[in-house]
C-alpha cells in the first residue's frame, strides 16, 4: 500500500513584526529586530528590559493575550479551516495571564485559565466537530504537534489536521526566565561568539495539513511536504540541554531516515538558535555529528522575533516554507561575530537556497527535541 503523503496547504500567523508572513519575512531578511523595551508591565526588578511583543494587545483584561492573537489570525482567514479538521493546540504557558490577573486583583474566583479550557475555547472559536488535543512540550511544542499531525495523517486516522500554536509574553513568563539568568539585556545573538542569553517573544498562528490525496481533490495549494519527523528526550536536566547533543542527533536522524532524503539534498537548517550559551553549542555539536563537519547553511530568526516558546516551531516552519518558495536563506538576526564553532555554517547576510529540503528543529526544557524535514517537490 502506498505511503500517505502529508502536505501543508495553508497557514497564517501574527508575530511582533505584524500579521502574516510578509512583514515577518521582510523584517528578518533586512535583519531588523523587533526586540524592544517592554511596556506591558514594569521590568524595573529585572536585569533585562526587552522582549518582542505584539501591539496593540490588552494585558490583564477579560480575554487572554493568546486568544486576542488567535482571533486576529482567524478573523483574517474565514472559511479556510474545514469543520472536520483534527485540532492539535500547541502552547507552553497558554492563558497564564488570566491567572496573573486573579493573583494581582486578589480575586477569589479563578478564571478558566487551565490548558484544557484554552483548548475548548479554540475549538469553539473555529467550530470544529472533533475533540482536539493539547500538545505541551515546552519550546518544542508546535514542532512536536506538526510531527504528530503528520503521523495521524500517515496512519489514516484523519486526512486533515490543524496545528494551532500560541504563547505570549507575560510578567509570569518574563520573571521565570529572568530568575534563570537566561535573558540577554542587549538582545539575543544566536550562534554569536559573545551571546549572552535569549530574548522573549510572542506569536500565534496555524498550519493546515492534509493528505496529498485530499488536498488535490479539494484543489488546495501543495505548499510543502512534511517528509520526515523525529522526537526525542535526552532527560539531561530540567532546563539545560545535553552537552553531547545525543537527543537532538536522534531526533534529526529519525526525521532524515523517515524522509528518505539524502544529506546532500538538505539546503539549510532552521536552528532553534536561542542565543543561550549551551543551547547553541549543543546544536552546533549535533549538526557536526550528523553532517560530518560539512557545513550546511544554518540560521535562526529568534534575534528578531524573540523566543515565542511553544509557538516558536510553528513560526519557524512557516518561515522555512517561505525559504523554500523564495529560494533565499535568511541571515541570522542579531549575529555580529560568529562563534568559531559556527564558522562556515551561519552568516549575517541572506544566501541562495541551492537544495530543496529544509530541516526545522526545536529544543525544549526537560531535554525534548523535535525535528522536521520539509521537501517542496
């Protein structure tokens, strides 16, 4: 029986650059960062005062930040989502700002801020018939959700899946990363010799996946194919990645093996690239083990978008689709002087995409790793 092929047919998002892929692409290609001083809450108690936030959003109001973002996205896409789509909702903190509001106004009645409540809200917003699932794998949440959607379609459980992802910058999230001393006060510099931490960001959006058969039947665009995927957990530390990168190596190897894509067909890698010392070092080590020190063009967009946590993989997958469409590899926003280990891999300037396949990988707290292989043929 022929293998079912999973294709991406539609997407949209909102990021600190604005709504849609256009502003995001243009900003990243121009190496413009959206990491700016935070005005949503006071950062006086923190060592860092910057993040990439979306304006205007109403903070600590009745409706959560993530629902405000999602309503903006889906209002701009009426009639795009089939009613029988199976929903996979990816998030790290979800509607945590609703819980913040309860704590700050000392309300005895806690709002519906649990992840399951968030899932129900999104299902109701879209009018979906099937009960969906929540995917919360830290900063690899949306990449893991895309991988799971592809598995569901390939297995024949559904021929249409909708991955929705959203995370926002709240004082709770900001203070958590600040307490870990993980924020760079000057802005994230992925794969840079002098990198000092990440910048937080926020985003929301969706990716619609279908079997190739259904997509063709409905005359939907075949934007790219999710040819392979892999998920692993190195269980190294609550927050720190394994120094030897064995978990990421395993995830990428699984994705490559499943895709049947030769290493010579990989045109570039969309790295997790947070700008933290250990994450970037671990990624570079893993890539060199897989590609045997043969440099593959590598980039990260988090110096511009900030780190959108559970939504990061969705934003970066959408960006990778545009890399394939335009055949241009972005430079790494925030990069000034490449780490010696990144020499030949990363660049400040855009480059031509010469091969058709792209790897998207994300890593999260707890040692989780997710990798996707996208092929546009």
